[in-house]
């Protein structure tokens, strides 16, 4: 069965005294990482994930701000509909997510002294 890796991080809410669990990225089985936009990061936007047993473990584990966990969650038909479109693109309820790519930059030095 296919699965996705979700990165959960405890962040401050709009009220700085309140913490909220957020999903900041999703990694697929091919190790492609997709960023979740800030406005969709709070877990309240991820109702299908909140219903999973794995999320309950994450919620119990994460207690302090800036703590994070990356966990695999199996794709049930309900979760697949939310995070994968009919063409296999990674999305969040119809919002296509941006893939994070590691761009390697080569340093150009003038070695002629």
C-alpha cells in the first residue's frame, strides 16, 4: 500500500502563547518533498489526517514548541483523495503543492593566480 511521510512541527499560533501542531511538508515514496503553504499548515486543515491512529501518537508525542516528527501514513482512499489528484499530482484539497528541490550550486573560482 502506498504511503506518504508527513512532517509535523509544533509552532506558535497567531496568539504567541498558544501552540499549534502543523504539517509543513509531505514526502512521497520516491523521496520527493512537497511544501505546505503557511496558511494550510495548521492541522485543522488536515481533518483526514487528524482521524488516523498515527496522528494521535504524534499529538501525544509533541509537547513543546519547535519539536518535530516525520511519520509515514498509509494512503486510505479518503486520504488519497485529499492529497493526490487523479493524475498523481500531490495536492491539498485541490491546491497543488510545490515540490522542494535541492538545487546544487557550483562555486566558480578563478584559479588563475
